[in-house]
DNA sequence: GTAATAGAGC
């Protein structure tokens, strides 16, 4: 979200330039450093056309000018353009490699990132950190952790980005043993615990080891931001500690930190977990009216889950039908799940029909619907769904959910 | 000049 926004420095930069009336006149005596600063300024602001124009016009370029272009394209999601510049570079340094790895990481091309990484003769700590972050962001948790251990065995000090990446990977794995072994490396040096890495640790503790550990860390943080609060609220909600989650939601606003869409996902989940339907509705209202946040399908999924868990399935279905946009698999999935819990075949069928269309390859939906019938002793229908699944070439065992043809 | 953290259902 924050990456799409133009940073304030960029605003100043571009406004100064537009005040001068487009690009400043090209001066022969401008040295390479000032040319480069201009390229970097445009690139950072995401104004790649302008960056490109200056880059093409500058009489002389250095490795920083080239790298600024690579990073700019990478951050604007134009990986192939970044790659083109990267390949043309007369010389590269650690920052260039790092920018290119990150560019591939952002667009989900882990193999591309790894290929670039493997081309480096002697990877420096920042390129390793970028590679770890790339793995973590794309769900390659084991690879991220492996690379982190490799760094340690080589006695390369992991910087903050590497730490944050490996913590995020641990969080995704959810393994308390691995999480604790990584946490030990952090706790040895609390003075180095920055806001970002502490935030990452809060989520990891909440998911992997203990929510109380997360709470203790949170209490000891000298500075907290929206992510610290959101991570804690989400963690408390996941553990069914709704009251505390909502108390922190109040506390964050008293501290002058405004909640965002993600915070509300946590808040609604907290209500859902303990069946606080009215409160959930109230928070949903507050989100849209007080905070002016347009509800995402995720928020509708939370509301459907909240109503569904409380057994108010018809109301949940009514809410889906009143949605302004198209309901996604998450929304229908929440209804189907609730129908399983409350053994409601009629609404379950409706939800399943939508899910079969939206995600035809997801076997879980077929299994759920079949199980709803089975729990009502409607064996013929249960078998009919299983048969449908087989006919569509799907295997019902989760371990080998291959699709034939 | 580079790298980073929080999010629904089965």
C-alpha cells in the first residue's frame, strides 16, 4: 500500500521541477553527480519517463545513475525494463545486484531473482538480505531460512532486512522451534531491535510461540506504529482474546494512530471469534462511516464469518447479496464453512455453486459440500458430489490434489 | 543509488 503512494520527498522534488516549468534547461557544465541526482529523484518518485529522458540526455553516467534506473523500473513494476538497463550496465556493484534481485522479488519471479543472485561472484550481505526477503515475500520460507543459516555459518552478519525476512519466513512456517531459534539471535541484542523488526517479531510470536510473548515485546517497545498495533490486535483475535484486542484498538486511537483496512480485518475477526455480532456490525459501520474506509471483500468475508459462526446464515447470505461488488471465493468460502458447522445444505449448495465456478480446481469445496450432505445423512447427494469431483478429474486426498488432463 | 514488517473461509 505504502509503496504505491508517492513519498513526500518525491512531491517536493517534482513540485520544484514543475515550478521551474518542466525540465530545467540542460547545461553542459552540470557534472555527473547532479545529473545522477536528478535521475534518482525522478526514479524515486516513480516518474520513469522523466528519469529516462534525463538518463538518455546526460553526457556521462556512473554506476549510481545506472542503478537508480534499475531500481526505479523495478519499483514501478517494470522488471523487463529494469533488466534491460541492468544488462547494459558497463559495471555493476552490490547495490545494482540488490536492486535487480528486489525487482524480481516484487513481481514474484523468485527464479529470476535467484539467477541474478547466482551470477554474483561474492554476494555481499545486502544482496543476501534482498534474496532472503524475496524468498520470504513469495512464500519460500524454507529457502529463506536456509539462506539465513548459510549466512551465519559463513560468519556474515545479517542486517536488519535479512532479519526481518527470516522472521517473516518463520512466521509463515508456524514452527515454534525454528521461531525460537531465530528469536534468540534477536534477543541477544535488544538495542538493535528496530521498529520494523520488532513488528515482525510480534507477528511471529503471536503465530508461532505465544501471544503473551508478543504482548511483552509490544509493552517494551519505545515506539509503536500502526503495524505494531495491527499485528498485536490480529494475534489477540486469533487467540480468541477479543476483549484485549478491542482494548488495544482503543488504545491505538488514543495514541493518535488511525486504523486502516488491515486493522479492521483483525478487529472483525476478534468479534467473530467470540460471537460478538452486534459489536461486529458496529465496527463495520465505524470503519465505513467514521474512518471512510471502503470495505474490501475481505471485510465482507469477516462479516459473513461472524454471522455464519453465530448461526445467522440467512443474514450472512443476505449480506453477500447486498455487496456492491462481486463476492470472491473468500466470501463464499466463509459461508460454505459456516454451512458445514451448522449443517445447512441449502445455503451450502448456493455457496458451493459459486465456488465451483470461481475456483474449479479447489477440491476442498467439493469435500465440504459432500460432508454437509453426509452430516445430514443425505448419502446419495454426498456421493453425487464426490462423483462430480472424480468426473472433473480431481483427487479428494489433500496430499495429492493433482488435476488430470 | 539498494533491501524490510500487519490481512478472511475450508
